[in-house]
C-alpha cells in the first residue's frame, strides 16, 4: 500500500530489478515491500561494488542513476609500465577516486639533481619531512635538489583496476546479485513464486525468500567459432553496446522436461543463466528486457538492427509493441 494505516500493512517499494547502482531502469512495485527491500540492501550494495570499475570508467558517458551517489567509489588497482602484464609482474599499488590516481605507498625517484615525489595531496607535506630526514641520514641535503611533486599519477603507466582481488566474498556476492535479478525478473513477468522452485523457498507461514544456496548460476560459454568471434567483437556489431539484457524463457529437453531459465547479460560482458524451475509445467514463455547504458541523442535508423537492439529502442522510446511481436524460438 502507498499509505499504510495499520502496523500489519506493507508499504509499496519501487524495486530496481537490475540494480540502480549499475544503472538498471526496470522497476517493479509489486515484488517487494519496503521492509523486505531494505533487508536485501546490504547484498545489493556488495553486488554493485563488484562493478564499480565499469561504472567509474563509463561515468562521464553513462545514463544517470535514479537516485543516490553511485560514482564516488574509491577503487583499488595497480599501474604497470607496459600493457603486457605477465603473471608475477608487480605494479604500483594505487587508489583511484574522482579521476585522481594516487599511490598507496608514497615513493620517490632521484635522477641527477632532481627528485620526483609521488604521493597524494593530503600526505605530501608529511612525506617531504620524511624524505628530508631520510636524505639527511645519508649525509645529503634536500636543498640540493629540485623537487617535482606528482599528486596524480594516472599518466605514469597503464592503470588496471582490481575486480575480484581483495574481496574474499566475491563469488558469493556475485551469485547473490545475479540470482536476485533473475528471480525478480521472473516475478515481474508474472511467474508465480511457487513456480520458482529452484530459487525460492516458502516457509510454513507463507513467507518466501531467495534460496541462494540451492540456486544454480551457469556461465554462458561460446562454443562455436561464430560465437567466439562475435563475443570478442561485440562492441563493433552492437549499436547499443554496452547494454543490460534479461531473457526469461522455457526450453524443452530430451528427458521430457521443460525447464525455466533466465539469461542475464550485464554490461554486454557478464553472461549467465539461472535455472528457475527444473520441471516447469506452465505455458511456454519468452520475455526479453534490454536497456542501453550509453544514451543516444536522436532516433536511430533501425533498418539493420538486431532483435536485441530493437528491444532496446522499443523500450527507450516507449513504443507500443502490440501487433509487432512474432514467434520466437525459446531456445534461440
């Protein structure tokens, strides 16, 4: 209810099916109440942190978030001298925030009578004191040198952000987020919670929760030469690159069972299936949602668009789809 008057009534909650932190725009008001939505907030935040490098890298071009500040993340990574990083190569550990890259541990180099000092703005004064003492202990005087200060070292090499490094719960956080998106999309498409047997558990009081331990998250792996080449060059072929896409569909198998899946494709990169029902007996279904992350300023020529790109355009411009949809193979 929008304005609950009794303690046992739930308050309406606008749930981002794809997280707001990664620019999801599909919202449902019938999946979770405000209390239940808040219960998932910590897991949602941990999931969004995983994708912070993507959000930061695209922040100057990407569509804005619906609410909150999602661009102020402090990222960790390393700077390397060359782009050809091999196992065992040690770069300079750095943190990056608001476009500035600073070393985790300050350092300096001496060449002739010049000292280059690499340190963040907040620490430079104290570090120069340390450097002065260090030189004095060696019988040298800092006054003999020209000091050049580098408080932002993004141009000192090739910056690589950490993705899973330093996150001991990476796999758990990643799985939770993907399974939650798939489950909520199925609910949004009208699938009853009692049919989502592989991802939802309902207790004897009728309360439903997502069963992350039971859920199966299956990576998409390109197997044909075409798939391999296409995945390596998607940015060349897809006008809506990068994008988010969800597809809810049924698939019949030789064992006589029909299974219900949700396919997820986030940032046109993270592609996974979530098994929602291992023996689905409902009607066949094939529902797709796609959204662009980089906005376009004008209506595009759609004459040679792929079905995914057309889906993005239809939803961006709120085109009435009635009469436009044809049959689609649920395994396509």
